[in-house]
């Protein structure tokens, strides 16, 4: 039995369950795990600067005392200026979010790239399965324009 497949719907800028006719679609377990890991807001660390100067650290309250937390902290870059540090930080946040898949033996490793394409942050994640096959996902349409310096 496979998990319910999730897909990114660019029209609504959100992740949703994949459908097969009138039924929920299964399969695509690794791409679904990557989507959930990248696009779920991970709770901010106590020393993280929050982008809107609020006290909302986001994340799932169930993660507060857990050693492995769900999601990524890439949301912290929302109001960032377009500097050379932002893609580096994005790459770190993505690696942190996906590390559990390596720890659990789901994948052998990831290649992660993050860079600006115009005013938009782009990321590419390539998962190397333990059987040698790869799964690549590009996220260039997800993160809207950041403010140029």
C-alpha cells in the first residue's frame, strides 16, 4: 500500500492530494515526502529572526520537544533581500528539512542547488535512491519575487 500522492498546484500555489478520477491517487511516495518536507513550515529556532517581526514561530506544536521536526525553515526567507547569502541559507534549510529521509534510509543522498533566477529564488532537489535511481524536483515557481538589494 502506498501513501496518498501529493502534487503542487501552481494555479493555487499550494500542495493538494492527487486524484485519479474520483479516487485519491497513491504512489509517488518519495516526491510526496519531499513536498511535505520542503513546504511544511518547520518551527523557527529560538535564535531565528522572524521575517515579519512577530512572535509567530510557525511550525507544528507537536514538534516542540521532538528531536526530528517536520518541514523546513525556508519560510524565514520570505521578506529577505536578494543577497548572495539567501540561496546559501535556502540550501541549508532544504538540507535540514530533507535529512530525515537520509537518516531513515529512504535515500542515499541529496544534491541541492539554490540560486536566483531574476528576482525569484530557484531550487533543485535531486534525491538518489538506494537502488541508484534518481528523483529530481525543481522549485522555481514557488518562491515569489524577492526584493533586489
